[in-house]
C-alpha cells in the first residue's frame, strides 16, 4: 500500500493535535518556523544533516 507523504503528515499531525492537545499558538509557531527555515540559508545544512 503506497501512501502519499502529504497524507501521512496530515494524519500524524491531526492525531498529534487530537491526542497531545498542544496550544494553538505552539502549532502555528512550529508551522511558521518550519516554513521560514525551509526558505532560508539553513535549508541546505538541514537537508544534508537529515540525509
């Protein structure tokens, strides 16, 4: 069974928010921070560290 990555991330994110119940501001800060880091000079460094 092949599941697209975006679908798996949505399901894991939804379950995490439902079960752990983090504050909404924390979810927004993490999403915004990830978006900003992905478009920064740190993106290649993080990419090589993950691979």
